[in-house]
C-alpha cells in the first residue's frame, strides 16, 4: 500500500478511527466517485487475524445485499495486494452522526426524535427481512444527511442470523446500547436491534442513557436486571406518549418488545403526526427547513431554503400533522372534477327538497295532561333523590331514583344520579366493613397487649390504623406497645443470661425459623373508577401477578365513543408468603397515574382487599391493602 492509495482507491483524508480500523475519504479512479473506505487493522494476534479477515469479508457481503435509502450502501470489498490489508468501500454520506450532534449540546424536538427513530426502524426492518442483524445500533452509527435523512451506517459488525462466526469471549457491539440477550450470550434476532434503538430513542429524548454506570460490569448488570426509567420522569418537556413506546422497546424479554421494525415505525410515525407544535419552526420532520438542526448537521450556517422547497415543506408539514385519507392524494382530470362537483350540487339540492316536503309543519297538538303529569313526577323524583343523597339518606334516595327510572329508564340525568347513589351505598358498606374489622383488630390487639406480646400487638394496631387513621384507641395502644417493647426485650435478655449462668457453659440453640405453610391467598381488587379506561397492574416482588384492564366507554352518536365511569372488581389468587406487593394505576394511553408498594405476609387461606381510591380525573390515587375477615 502506498501512502496515498489502498487497492485501486486514492486516499483523500482520514474521516475517523474505530476499534478495528480506519475510515478514509477516498476516490475510485475508475468511475471518479468519492467513497468512504473502511479498513481492517492489521496489528492483531496471529491466531485471530485470519478469523477477523474471514468475518470482515462475510460481513461486507451481508451488508452488500442491502439496498435501501435508509442504509449506507456498500460498493466494494477487497484486499490491498501489497499489504494484504482488507477494506470495504461504502457510500460517502454528507452529514453528521447523532453522537456528534448531541456533543454540540443540541436538544432534539420530540417530533424530530419520533421521525428519526421511525426512519431507522424502517431501515432495520428492511435489513431484518434479509436475515441481517446490525448488532451495534447507536448514535454514532446513525447519520443525518444534509437534507435531514437518517441513514444507518457501519453494518461492518452485522452478522447473518445463520452465521456462527465469532471470537470467543469478544463483545460485538457497544455495551451501553447492547440488548440483554447480547450480554448474556443468548441467540439474537432483529428484536435485539429494536432494544438498541430504544436506548437511542431514550438518549435523544432525555440527553442521557437509561442504563448508566461507572464500569462496564455495572452497565451490563443494569441492562440485564434493572427496569428502564420512565422517560417523562427524567425530562419535564418529554411528552408522556413516548413512555409506552420506549418502555416496550426496552423490555428484557424479546417477546414483549415490538416484533418488527415496521410495527415500531408505524407507532412512531403516528406519534410524530399527533405531537403538539412546541416551536415556531417545529414541523415534525427534519426534511423541512429547521435552522437549529441544520446548523448542527452542516457544522456552520445553514443555507436559506429555496421558495419551492419551502412550499413543499409546508405541504409535508400539513400532510404529516393531518391524517388524510388515501383518496385525497388521487389525481383527477379537470373535466371529471367539474362533473363530480355538479352531480354533488344536484344531489344536495334534491335531498334538501325532499326533506322540506317531508317535514311536518303542524298544526301540532298540545301535550296531554297525563304526559305533563308524568314529566312533573319524574322531575320531582329526581329532585327528591338528589336531596336525600345530599343529606345521606341513601335508602330514600334509592327509592326516589328507582321511581324516576321506572318512567324514563334512558334518562341521562336519572342514570347519573343512580350511579352516584350506588357509589355512596358501596362506600357506606365498605366503611361499615372497615369499622367492624377495626373493632375486631383493636380487641385482638388489646388481648395481645395484656398478654405481654407487644410486638404482635403493635402490628395489629398498625393494621387497624391503616383502615381508620383517626382511631384514638388503636393509636394510644400502639404508642404504649412501642414504649414497652425495649423493656420486654431487656427483661428477656436478663432472664436468658441468668439461665445460662445457672446451667454452666451449656447454652440452648436458637429455635428454628418457622417456614410459612404453602397455600393460596385471595386478593380482591376494588376500584370505583371515574376515568373511562386504563389498567391496574399488581406485582409480587417486582414480578407481574395480574394486569386488570377496564373500559367504560360507550358508543355514542355517529359511532363516536363516549366517556364513562364504573366499578372494577376482580378476585386474584396468589401463592402465600411474604412479598413486596406493588400496585400501579395506568390511565388512558398507558400513562402512569400513581403507584404504591406494601410489605405484607399473605398467609394461606387469608383474604385481602386491595382498594384503589381516585376521587376525580385530576386527583392523585390512593392505595390500601388490608386483610379481611375469613
């Protein structure tokens, strides 16, 4: 190899240096074309050099099969005859990669992030259809061209799914962006690339990686074991609509992720169209003139957009934000357009004329005395039901609203009041059950207190206070129990020492820790929901026990959904034992409304009530897990 040539390619300048070689800007003298020439470093161990060269050719052939506008094209692969240096000639792309743009401090708009990730997902889907997995999706391998197009580069470590060629113990990929299955050495497919793209998506949105750490071991451990943070909790300006998309990409189990890049791209494209404009120049697509981002890509002052491209950009902006039907883009000849317009006008005129002829113009008869009396009776019943509900007389309120529903069963006002009465009755019943349970707990706690079992007594009184925080008896006994626990422990220690002294050097072994009996516990979920739809998720020690979805919407006029509310009831069986019981309430579009965890021992055959309280749509939820009487 001469100083200015590798193979037949004339070197112009060095573009960058990687872990396995150098990338040059070179010229192909045969067709006078600029290419990016990537070489393989030759300073490898002799045992591995040949295997690396073999993999280099195989990877280049795999990438050479790909011909897509979102993938940097591989033109040629060869070996320098003088030195044996391997090289790949790739398409030279004018632009900057996402890592370089992020290093300038640029903050991507949410619409830019959604569009870029959608373009990359489409390109990955194309590569996966040929059995090629990239294995190293990261910001440094995603280039934004000067016209804003996203391209994936460096399929140099891509490997055919059917290939087993690798070096023992070697990571192929960047640890911060690797999938759990890459780290653990399991078989991978295209869903591994979608996990890495999820990390890129999180990084573009928040400016930081979801799985950080000071060492490679710490990073890989978090990728395999720890859940991803929720993006909108990291950055205040991040739309919550990104949360379910990013979290699904970063699922540890590939079966729970998006299964194809096309599926992910469809969701991201829809999100990009629906995002609210947050910046005067935020068009939702980096194809349109955006001064901030173009400056980052060019590395200087961006050229002003041409008038024609600006008009085209405005049309793309309108088209991206407004989901038009497919027929809106059909071309229609002028003569057919006039025929359609005239036919529409004639049809509209005939319709109006027919309706005018069918309209009953009177004279109309006055309402009958009976109908007037019925109407007055309904109004009086509704008023009476509302008054009794406000005063707490639920029996009278239920009787009055039933009389109204008997006459007008479809009345929205009557049904709304009936719903409120039902909730009040349920709340009263729950309160009565809680009071009865509190009385039982206080009685049991006092018995244990008198017997000197202050620890168990304190636990009983705490459970009573969870149900009724204002119960003065339970609060007083809890305070007394906590005061007496240290004294009782001191007396037991003194007594134990005395017995040990009297018996010489012989000491008794501590009693074995009892093993909880195996069995089934029963948890009843109770939630009076003011929101239309959502999910209640329950976990045991971080593992999902149950997800309870609900949807109280109803079909309205013209098929549009109407919001509603209702009651969620579900009985869930779980193995007995001591767990960290977690509960999460998700609203519409899987937005997290609230969460709480309880450290509980679920005894065999025990019954528990998990109550979720949400006073209003904009209120914070409350969570209560209490043991019920058998």
